[in-house]
C-alpha cells in the first residue's frame, strides 16, 4: 500500500539489521519525513552501539517519489551524511559512492520486498 518502510543496515557489505515500520503520515509531508528520519536515527544508533569501527557512508533510498526530494535533503542535513535515491530507468542497477554500481538482484534476499513486478 506504499505505507511500509524498511531500513536496512549493511556494514562493509554485510547485512547487520533491518527495521520495518508502517508509516502513519501521508507520504511527501513533513510528518512522513520526520517518521523516516526517526528510522534512520534508529539504524545509526544501532550501528553506534555495535562499535564496529566502520563509519556510515551514506543513506540510500529506494522508492522515494518525486515529491519526496525534500526528505532526502532533510536526512542529509540532519545526519550529515550523503543521501540519495537509488534507481535507474530499469530499476535493476543502482549507483552508490562515486558512481560505483551493483545489480540490485545481488541483494534480492535483503531487498526483495522492495522489488515490484
């Protein structure tokens, strides 16, 4: 229904955590941005508690609508992290960290609920 949100943490390419919530506020509103920002915060707090020594390289979003660009800016500003939408025209290849790419299907288990048919 478009109101579920998943946040997944990968550290040095390995899965560490997933958090799934139902968004209460309507997407594209300041309230939904606040909800998503809280999800990002919980992932960052979990990562800090692990004390892995690795730093978070960025926040990457799949499924953000065109009206949600301000959400990406808000998260980038709040957490001082690069934040970007992930998707090309085909939806199967995404770019991260300076243009490096990977096929989303390589991570289908962790992101399977994000892939639409």
